[in-house]
C-alpha cells in the first residue's frame, strides 16, 4: 500500500473511533418529542372529524370565588391519518407535526353516520419532553377547549343562573353562573398552515394563546340527542383563549417562552376606566402575596 494512501485511512479510522462515543450518546428526547407531536396531530384531526362532547361551568358573580371549567371528551377508531411535515426545534425541544386525513364515512360523537365525499381534513400537533416548554403548548390546548365551549354555547345555548341580594344599598350577594352541555362536530381550525397569513392559531404579544374555530352549522345535536336546526350565518367563527400562567394563584415558575406571535383578533382593548375603586395601599404598607397571606 502506498504511503500517501495509508494516512487518510488511518485518519478515517481515528475519526470513527473518536465519534463513536459521541454518536452513542444520542438519546431518545427528540424521538419522544416528535412522537408526542404526531399523536397530538392525530388527536386534533380525530376531534375535528368525530367531534367533542363539551361540558362547562362558570361561576363569575361579584361575591363568588371566580372559576371557569371546561371538560371535553372524544374517542374513536380512526385510520388513514398521514404525516405531511415534522418540524423540530433543538434549542426548545419542541416538535410541530402537520398531517391530513382523507375522510370517508364517519360515525360522529353522537353515533350518527356522516358521509364525507372528497373532503380532506388538515391538522397539526405539538410535542415536547421539556417542562419549560410545556406552558405555551398547554395554553394552546386550553384555547382550543375554550373555543369548543364557545361554539357549543353559541349553537346549543347555555343555562344561566343569576341571584343577587342588596342590603342597605350594599351588594351582599351576587351569583352569576352558566352551564353548557353539548356535542359539537364538524368544527375546524381555519388556515392551520405555519406560514398562512390568516393562521387560525398562535400566541399574542402577551404570551396568551388563541385558537379560532369555524363551523358550518347546518345541524348540531345536543347531548340529549335533540336535533337543532340553526338558521343563522352559513359559517360561524369563535376564538378561544388560553393562558400560560395562572396569576390567580401563587406565581408559577418556568412558564416557557411564547413563539409564532400573531394578532389574536380579540375584541379586548386596554384603556383606563373611571371606576371608583379603593385607593392603592401606600408604599411600605402590608401587601398580600399570591396566596392571599400577609407578608
């Protein structure tokens, strides 16, 4: 063997021996994160095609401890979902998966057979194995649940309870509660593509998530199986919101960073309101921490 050929061969053997331990250190974090994103994408498509059972309850009276809770459930055997694209952020350990399903005959969440012809449903899903990255993804999921609850309330209606008591010109009791119980199917997130100019999901400048839902409300069925014919707009749209941090309870750490910021389309505008609230405590006065205890 020629001398000039020996050196490259020895160098290749050295590199292979040196890189072997490094390559052996490749772990399963990225694989699990991508698997999680793929599963989330499949869930989103299944929920869009089959539908949701939605149940919510809110307590928002002035003398109540405010609360807003939404519960959803969907389950189906579904096949044919294809992965179109997987994106992975190495720095944040966040995967984003896009996929689609060519829909045929589907039994929806209320057991009704729905026949789709030439319909393709697109969906996306996120995944991460890193705790610090979960907050914005959890906020996005919360926004989706809020959107489905809003759609159910818009179509099926909500039961509202109001009770108030005033004594000597002072409001002593104020109860304002609502309940929603419905099954919604056929709703979808408009323009789900990552680069879509009017993408129906994302985070706003504060880090709160938003998800838009659209629905052709030709018919919807409530949880009791009563058929409701809706005679309003041909396509309805609602926007759900979700937060990364619960600032109604003690401050949480590791909220993560929002990304892909978009205008949520919220009708909320920020301005000063001339409401006669109690004056703020003076500097140095006792303050309440997040748990409501005096420091």
